[in-house]
C-alpha cells in the first residue's frame, strides 16, 4: 500500500524527539496499527537519522564526551547493574549505540596506551564480550539491543531487508518473464556503479519507460531520492531521457499490484 | 671562405657568432632570431665586437660559407667514403670569382629525372681553369701566397708531395704541396683502381626504368660561350676522380677528355689509368652508347673484402677541431642553412659506417703538431675521426633522429660504434626506440592489377547522343584492355609501351571527337589513376591491400617474422639514394606512358583542367579539426581517423599534382637547358606570357596564410619537381621558390612553441623541400639565394586561427610514404649491420634460408592471394551494398565468435580450473601453496586447451555467417552470388575471429583463471568448511519462511527485553520463544532470503539467547505477572537451539560466547546460582561435537582473568573440573541426563 505524503508526515510528526527504543516503537505501533512494524521502523529510523545528523556534532565535543564519561563513571559507581548508559543516551537525546561508542572510545583511550582503532571499536560493539571491562560490556550490550535505529544489529537488519527485497524483486521479474541483468552480471561486465537490475528489454509502467530498477527497501523521501540519484547514477547514466524505477520500501510488490504497492519516480 | 673556417678553428670567432653571421645572410627576412641549438654552451653566445669585425670584412663571402663547408666536409671525407652509395650533393660552389648567374648550368638531357649524368661538352683549356680555381679556392681559401694545387687531383688534397707509389692505380706526380703538411705528403692516394672502394659513379643499382638514383656531379669544364651560366660544381662524397668508366676508349672524345685545366690534369690522368685498369678487369664490359644508359650496364663483379676497421674513441686525432666543425655543421643543419636535412644525415651516417680509411699509414694517424687549427691537415685522418665527427653531429641532431621510424632507431641504437663513442646518445636512442610506435615498413605494396568498372560513368544520361555514349563505351573498353595488357606485359623484358600500345591508344584518342567525350574519358582516366595509384604507399595497389591479411592467416606468432621477411624480400634494395629524381613508379608509369603515347592536345588540356579542379577541391577540403581541449585524453584514438583522412587527401593531391606538373610542363620539356643566354632570354620572354595551368602561387600563399602548408607544400613540390629547366627562372615560379625557401628556413626544428608547426609536419616539409632543392631541374644556386631576395614575399603566417600545421596530422608512416628516400638512412645502417660492404652502391641483404619447409607455404599463400583477388573481383561486379553487407556480417560474426568462445570454451576451462584448484587444496591442505604458483600450474594445464578456440571459432563462423548473409541480402540474389557472398563472409569472419583468438586466447584464459583462483582462495580463506558444504534450500521449498530481517528484529526484541530495562508488564511467553526458534529453523532451512551477514547475526543472537536461557534471565509473560521460565521449558528451548546449531546453521556459531565473562557474569549475579542448565548445555555441545573439551577448557581458562566474586570462582572450578576430566562417553544421551542430575545435586548441596 502506498504511503501518502500526509501519512508519512503524520508518522514523522510523532517521532520528534522520541528516543529510538523498543518502547517508542511499541507506542508508535499502537498509534498507527494499520502500518506494519517494518514500515514504521523504517520511517522511525529515517527520521531519527535526520535528527542525529543535525545534532551529531554537539555530542562529539571534547567537553561533552568528558562530561558523558564522568556521568557514566559516577552512574556505574553507584550501581553497575542499572541501565546507566542507556538512560544517559535517552536523557541527552542521543542514540544509545552511538553513546556506547563514545563512552567505549573514551574508556579505551584511558586504559590503552594507543588510541583505539576504528576497527577495534567496531569489533567490540559487534561483540561486547571483547570489552575488557565487564560492567561496560554489559552497558554497551544493553544500549545495542535496545537501540532500534543504530548499532550493528540494526545495520544487519537493514542490510537483510535490502537483500530480501532484491531477492523478491528478482523473483517477481522472473515470474513476469522480464529479462534482466543483475548487479553481479553487470559488475562482471565492467560496470562500476550498477543499479540492482537493468532490464534488457525496457518496460512501460504507467506510460513511463523503465530501463532499470533499483530496490532501496527503505523509504524514499524526496531528499534521499535526489541524493541517491546524484551519488549513484547520474554519473553513469547521464541521460535525461531515460527513466528509472527506484523501488522504495514494499515496492517490489508493484508488479503484483501495480497501482497500490509501489511508488515510482522517473528522472 | 676557408678563412672563416680557419678563424673559427683558431677560436678567433665563436661558433655562435659565425652561425649568426651566416644566418643573417640567409634569414634577413626572418622576424625571429634563429634559436640556439640546445647543445650550445652559454658562452657560445657572447657577442664579441672583435668577432664581428673579423667577420664583417668577409661579408661578401657570407652566403658562400655553407656551400663551402659542405664541400669541405665532402672532400675531406673522400678517403673514407669511397664505397657505398655516393652522397648525392648539390651545392653550387659559388665563388667570388664567378658571381652567381641566374641560369642553371647545363645539365642532363631529356627525361631529366633519369638523367643524372650531365654530359659535358668539350671546353677549351682556358675556360676550364675556372672550376679548378674555384675548387682550390674553396679548399684553401683565397689567401695570398697560398699555392693553388695546380696538379693536385680533384678529390685529394693538393699539396701532397710528389712521392711516387708503387701502387698500380693512380699515382701521379704531386704538385708542390704546402710545406706545413708533411704527413699529408706521405698520404697515399685512394686506390682508384679498386672498384670495390671506388665504384664507378652512378653504380647504384639502377631501377627498372634505368634511372640513376642519384646525381653525381662531375667537374664541368666551362666553355667560353657559356661563360654566363655558372658552371656546376659539386661536393661529392666520393672524389670526383671516380668517374664513370667505359665511356670511351678514345680519350679525346671523352666528355672529360678536353679542356681540363692544368689543375685537373692529374685528374684526367687518373681517369685514364682507371679506365685502363678497369678495361683490363672487365673485358666484357659493354660500352654503352650514351652516358645515360651507363648506369644500366651490369656491374662488374668484384673481388676483395672490405672488413670494417674497428673505430676507437681513444685514437681520434684533433678532437677539438672535429668538435668545433661538428658544432658549426650541426648548427647549420639546425638552422636549415643546408638544402637537405636528410642528405646531411645520410652523409653523417655514411661517416659513421665508414669501413676503413683508404690506404692509411700509421704515421697518418699521428696528429701534426701545429696543424690543429689549420685546414692544411686533413680533417678526417682515420676512421676514428670520421666516427667521432659523425657521433658528435648525431648528438646534436638527436631530436630529428628520435622522430625517425622504429627500425632506423633500432639500427642506430644497436650500432656498436655509436655505443662506443657516445654511450649517452646510445641510451637516448634506445629510450627513443623503446618509446617509439612508428613502425614503418619499407616494403612497397604490390601494384594493383584489378581494373575497376565504373557503372556510374556508363550512364547514358551523361551523354549527348546515343552515338557519343556508344563511342565512349568502346573507348572505355579499349582503355581497360590497354591497361590490362600493360599489367600483364610491362614487366616482360623487351616490351615497349609505345610499340605495344601506342597505336591503339592513338586510334582510340582519334575517336574522341566531341569535347564532352574528352571530358568523360578524362574523368575515367583520373578516377582510374586515383584508384590505382593512391594506395597508402602512393605507388599502387588499391585492392591488394588485402595482402597482409592473407599473411595474417598464417598465424599471429609467426606473423611478425613473416612480415619482416616479406619486407626484406619485396622492399626495393635502394630507391635511388637519399635524393632520387622524380619517378613514376608502379602503375603511375602506365598513366605517364599513356599520356605520352596518346600525345593528344585535347586530352592533355582536358586532363589539366580536370586535375586542376580536383586539386583545388581537395586542397580546400575542410579537414575536421578537433577541439583544442581534446589534446590529451582520448585524442590519440580520435586522431587515428583524422590522420588517415589527411593522409588520403595528401597522397591524392600529390598524385594529381604530379600528373598536372607532368602534363603542364610536357610541351617545354627538352633535353637540356638552352645553351645560350640569348636563347634563354627569348624563351623566358615567351614563357612569361603563358599563364600557369593552375595558380599554384595563390594556392601556396593561401595555404601559408591559413596555416595549411603541411597540406599544400607537399603536393606543390610534386608539381614543381616535374617542371622543366626554364620554369625556375620564370618570375612567377621563382617567387614560388622564394616562398618555399623562406618557409624552409623558418622551419627550425628546435623551435617549439605555441602555435608552431608540429615536429613531424615540419619534418615532412623539410624532407620534401630538401628533395625538391636537389632535383636536377632546380638550379643549384637557388638555395643559396642572395640576400634580400627572401624579402620579396612576406607571408603573414601569424594568424590566430589554428590551422592544420599545428596539428599532429603527419605520422611517421605518412612521412616515409611521401619521402621514401628517408628510408635510405635505415638501409645504410642495415647494410652496415649485415656486414656487406656497400659494393655496387647497393645494400646487399643476406637472407639465409633456415629451412626449406618455408617453401611449402608458398602454394597456399598464392592460393589465398588468388582467393583474395577473386573476392575483390567479385565485389567489383556487384552493387556496393553487397560488399558492405558481407563485411558487416563478417565483422559482427567474427566479434560474436570471440564472445561465444569466451562464454563457452573459456568458461568451461575456468570451471575446470576451479575443480582442479579444489583438488589441489584438498591434497595440499588449506594453504595449497603460493597462489602465483597455483596459477602457473593451472595455466600450464589449461592454456593448451585454448588451441581448440581456433577450431571452434572456425566452426562458429562457418555455421553462423551464411544465414546472416542470406537474411540481409535481397531475396532475389542469384544463388551463385549468394553462395560466394556467404563463403567470403565466412572467410572474413573466420579470419577476424581467428586473428583475435590466436593472439589473445592464452592471455584471456590466464586472466579468467587468475580471477577464478583468487575468488576461490578468498572464499577458501577464513571459513573453508562452512563454504565448502554450503547448500541451498531443498527443491520442494516454496520460500515461505519468515524473512531473516524479521527474525533478527524479533530476537533482538527478546534480547532487549531480557537485558532490560523493561516495564513490569513486559515479557515473552514460552510459546512465543518456541515459535521464534521454530521460525528460525525454517528460515535457516529455506535459504532464499538469507545472506551470510544476516545468518552470522542470527547465530550470534541465538547464542546470546541461549546464555540468557541458561542464566534464567528471560522474563516470561504469563498470568498474572512475569515469572521465570520453567526448567523443562528452558531445556526444551535449549534442545531446539542445539539442533539449530548442529543442523541448520551454515556459518560458524560463536558458541564460545556462552562462556564469555559477560554471559557467565549473568549467572554470577543470580541467587541462588543454578548451574544445571549450563552444564547440560555444555555436555550436549560436547556430545554433539559442537565444541571440544579443549575448547571449553580454553574458554574457562581465560575466565580466570576476569574479576568474579570469590565464591563464584570456587564454584566454577568445582563444577567444571569433573566435566573436563570425564572420559569420552559412549552413550551421550544417558550420560548427559545422569550427569545433570548429579551435578545439580552437588550444586544445590553446595549452595
């Protein structure tokens, strides 16, 4: 079902300064029961990312980091079992996973001689058992499992959704006997930037000629759509006459239910 | 003149000043000062007033300096360069005694291009004094008190003492030499009787037409009645006493018999002796009737061996003097003060490859004290000197050399003398060779035999009446018949064009009554001319340009060698030295002879009109110009087409202009210039009335202004090269020559700036102009024009518009095509390498047949050649669309064939490679050895299979082409035509595909296998076992399993709930958990949507979930409030997980996380601690083989580092010791239950 702009805006409205937690998502689900959890999560994630992009910098000043770290230390000093880090993140309106990263980085700086590399930190966030401090490990783990917009688990979910939709789209194309080249085939042919599928024979959808399909499996708001086109395809296609179909979340269903399930955008 | 040189040698005058001094005379109209060659030291540019004074006194002699220098060098080298092709040279020895006269000296008769040997007329003794005096003056300078070499031989230093030699050749009494040159006095004269060393002049192997490739200028006695025309003097590299022999047995009637001045007496004596000597040697030598045919006489066989004397840099005498002269000489070359750049290079290379000094004695090699700075002592006292001098000059001329073709560069870079004398130059040449892409074949393409039919000229609509149409058709038939007959027979000995075809041609011309018929015929003639002669090499071969393709069928690896061999076999041995006269090679000869035999005024007039029109049209053709910004990047690709088009236009223009020149000047061509001034004046008065056939001056000016000289000048040179002797004297043409001279001097190669002409463009112009200045009809003194005359035409070349001149339109191939004589440099060097002495002036190529099987290849080649000809003939008779279709089909099918082979054969081989690699990895263990080594092994096994590609490719083309041709040609195409077209398409497609495949298949297989190997190794890397047995979902799977993303999200929620914080009412039901694990199982079994990262996360989450179950941390939702999970439920869930881990996960499950401090910590925090689930889980893991005891032990070991409550550590130790100590149990299920029971009891007891 196509989400109207108004609906999207309404959902987004509810997400202003809401912490990205399980509880928030639950409340959202109650508020919009007609939307699937995936849809709501996607919108939540997208809106929250915009929010973080705006506020990211202020959490990364050295003063902020220092004050967060001190508050963390004080908190766990009082009670290591309490959700100190998660509460701190919610309180300062920052994503728990990102807060965990800040504190972990700060902690490692204090306890290791050399500043920690990004890969070490990423690895510890993926598997908090590697964190030398047991209390911090628990705190970080708590942040990660409770964060529904950031963190390795969320990244993995998003990646999985993308992959699943590609598979769905491929199945639908096969079902409709549309001949296409997928990304791997395109790469083998030497294309560096590739859409998910290039139709070997273009199709017309609602009067628009579709040459290629890109499944994004996330919500295509205007802004991300333009940024996306700019980054990925205009350099390659560079033809104003060509039209493309970018399928955003749920849109692979379009071939089954053309009018209801997809939003297409032509360039 | 010598004074100037001497003052230079004495360093009274710097080289730079001298060159400025000379150049000023030559370039008075030049706006820009001559640029300095880079090799010049800064100090060379001091302007010394003293120098100026020293030079200003010599001002009148200025313009004579360069000819003097050139003559000086030629004469000095005469002892070294008796062999090999003579350096043709032409520079007037204009002397002060005989001021320049407008007329050219008398020269050879009709057909001057083949007439190199000017017959000299008898002249009186008195008048003949002049050349000798001049020669003396040139050599010695006009200094007073200096004795002229009265009896000195022409080619040798005068002033050698009269020591007689026992040598049988040309000893003669010496005149009183200068006392200051004792060593010279002892020097032996050249062995003139040695025909090996002193081949008769003009002994270059003559072309079939009997042309003499180069002009050797003989001392020309000047008769009194010709006192106004300046006698021709020359600098020749072999001394002038090398005369053609067998001229006459009667001395008095010989051209040189009379009138030689006393100074030349010895010369004559020498000749006498030479003649006698030679007649002794060659009894059978024919006596030609005229001097012209002399060169055509068979050359006597010669004995003797000329091995090259090794050159040693350490044995160079008077280095400083040689360096200085080399510098002056190089500067003159760099400033274009010499008429012909390539002639000088040829001369220098001759010096470089000089074999040995003639009859030198050891004592000669010693430098003469005090003679260093004078011209008394010979400049080149040994081969070492020559080579040293040559290398010095070559160093200065490196830039030009670097633009020569690859073959020449290779020969230069490999020249051992050059390496020995200047390793630095050798290094630069090697670098230039390696960087060069200018492969130029000196082979002439085969001349075209095919006659094309021009259906469009058959059109009745073009004719006024049926009768005219019919007549024209008949004429066309006669024309082609004549052409065919010429093709068949012109190479037969004794066949004569005029005798064979003349009457038929004239009869045909007689039928061309109406003017319109003439124009039709001329159009046909011109079209045929262009089609036959305007091949890339300009000499012929339109359709048989396919010959290389025929060669390419023999296989790519041998192709290069075959090409070289072919080139050696078919390349003319010598195209006539570095300055051949204009000729009509190949098919051009037919058209020339046709015009001559037809001798029809109407025809000639129509032809001139038509040629002029076509020249104008082509000359003003707008050649596409690229954007200036395109200079870099893909410009090279774009330029290929542009260059090709330019070359086509240029070559067409040259051909047309040559014939225009030939026809236009035909009526005036006489055997020789008018003998008297009066006659000449009257002719001039008459001729100046005649308007030129084509206003070439305007076109030249236009070309210069539009910066299109690179297009206009080469064809103009062709046009002028066929002018008669009077033409250069006519005001109109003289002004053209002046313009060309001006252009020549302005083309300084070292000048490289914005808006300058491209280097190769300049080189082309210098080459063609240099050639023009050397051909017989152009007066020798023309080049060394008097000052001021250059001012006559100022051409404003400074235009902002980017013309052709500034674009790289000329490449080496075009340069060598237009100027085949540049190839002489390469031939000269090659003859040095091959070790053949330049006997008979030619370059003997030694081809050693290494195998006789090569002859076996001959019949197929011929058959294929015939096939190609048949194919061409076939296309000629068919509409052009047929040819296009066949070529298109062949091109596409050939390309598809390659793709097909890639997708089938190569893909199969890659699969084989993968399975071989797997085997290799299994047998050799995980590492499998060095990847590079693996690749080598695989390639060595698989690449031989690439040979199948050719067979398969052939099959593919055979199968696919006919259908395509059939589909594309009209239905109504006759069956025979269709099948021929199909066969040709198959052949062409196969050729294309096989050429590509044979060249690239191995590399392609290698590349693909390499990619496969690295792919396999990468996949093999971290988790080989998991990758190895990766499996998809079962066939019956309908992919209805929950999506992985959904599951991760769900499990994440459970984990979050368990970890907290949570609301009091939150929790999960045990059913939900069971359902979740069930879904996980489904998802893991249907792998449709599963990607490795998702599976990894699922595995990790499942372990976390197990830890929470073991620690009893999952809040269970149930009536009325949340509570803990029942033991039985927990164990059931753990069983589910164990089965998932064991059977369903295909990625490694991080089970060690179960024993991580953090997850064990969950247990530590619970009170009372319940160990039974953990112990149960661990036992099950061990039993199912999911974890080993040692692994568990290691995990537990690392736990000691963590900080635990004291009692926890103790419990841990107590619990796990028995577990780890247990031996392997045969009945896992039973044992597990028992153990759990007992352990639980213990735990409980302890707590």
